[in-house]
C-alpha cells in the first residue's frame, strides 16, 4: 500500500492534469450516496438486492460473463 500526504496527492493530480476528472468522480460518488440513502429508505430488500446485482454486473468489463463475484456475507452487508 502506498500512502501520500495531502501535498503529494495534490501534486500528483496537478502533474497528471486530472483535476476536472477527479472532481467529476467525487461529485458522482456524492450523488450515488443520495440515491443509496433514498433506496434504503424507500425500497424493499428484494428491490435493493436487484439494484446491487445490476450495478455489480454493469461494472464488469465489456463481454464478460454476467456474474456477481461476491460472497453471501458481502451481498447481505451490501443490501442491509
């Protein structure tokens, strides 16, 4: 594992000129959090699990077999 100080991380991002990309990524994660909170409050367990499986399958590389590479414990923790 590599650990960076704040200054090292900022320098890395600036050298790679990926500030805008990083900001878009962070904003998308913030939006995902809002959706997840809404789903947890308003959807039934089966619906949340179906969304989880679709998200995991959708993250696979193009052409990959549709699998959910998670243990039952991981699925249970994710859908709680």
